[in-house]
């Protein structure tokens, strides 16, 4: 089992002080940073272009993830790789030729990631698993920060864990949406090992570092992952 990663989303950061916010996240001991790229079409919001990401790349050496919540993501992969994103995550709902898109991400030297919306079944990626380096299960509907964690996604996380384990490869299983010290343990017990934390970080009364510490403590105190996956399967989560 890989070491759990805490990955802040900068969606709730102060847009006027992005570089300072990135430096603050780095100082809190996080493992990577996710950039939520939204186009106002695939999701009803507009956020960061590649220029913002590139401008902040020199502030930290932690890995960057570009989560492309955009239509036709294949048109923009090069820009986000050039901006310094080591992982580029796309949605099968937005990419007609998903296999080709994943291969292009890899060709450009980045890790190829896929994100699945809550309603999208794992069957959508079953036949491209060999081309996936990173799998993200959305635990909210994408487009806005501050949404409530959808606990009904835990059986899906457990099934995704089994799919990954069957490959024998080290593919991070990430969850994104409503993750906090209160919800992270359940997501981890279901099988996730990488956790996008957004609004909970920036709204914590004691600051970012305190939230990171609380999330790590919650993960440490959660039940063994294997047992939890078996329990979820027993109540109808698995196939």
C-alpha cells in the first residue's frame, strides 16, 4: 500500500495571491497540488488557465496535477504539461477518444489520469486501464468548491481499488470532493490513497497546517483498508 498523499486544491485559494498561497501549502507539508481547470462548458465555472499554473511553478517543487474539467481536453494537454504539470487528468465524459488522449499525455512525458463523475461507471475505463497512471473518483459533482462529500461513492472507490490491484501496477487512487478530517478516513478505508482537500484547508480556523495534520491523524486512526473494502463489497459495493 502506497503512503497516503494529501493534495490541496487551489480552487479556494486567494486568486490575487496564488503564488503566496502555493508557498503556504508547500510549507504545510502537502504532497502535491491540484489545479482545477474549468472552462464554463463542461462544468459551470471558469478557473485557471495554463499561464497561472506556469507562473506559480517556480514557487514549489511538489508535483502538480492538472484536473481538466473541460471539453475536448486533448486540445490543451500540451499547454498544461509545458506549464509544469506532471500529471494531467481528463474526463471520459469530455473526451471522445479517451485511449488516444491518454496516449498523448504519456507521449508528452506526463502521467495520464482519468477522473470519473459520480454517475459515470467504472466500466467506462475498464478497457483502457493499461494506459491509466492515475485514477480519480469524484465524490462530488464537479464545478464548484465547498460541496458535501457523497458517501455513496465508497463502494465505487472499493471497486476501483480492486481494479487497480488486479493490474499489479502502482496507480494512485484519488478522491476529490468534500474531503476533510471528518470524511477522509471513510474514503481511505474504502481504498483511496490520495486525497484532494480544498475548502476544508482554507477555511480551517487554525490554518492549513492544522488541517493537514488532522487529515493525516484521521487516516491513521481509520480501520484497515482491506477489511473495509471487504465489508463494502459484502453490502453490495462490488461485482
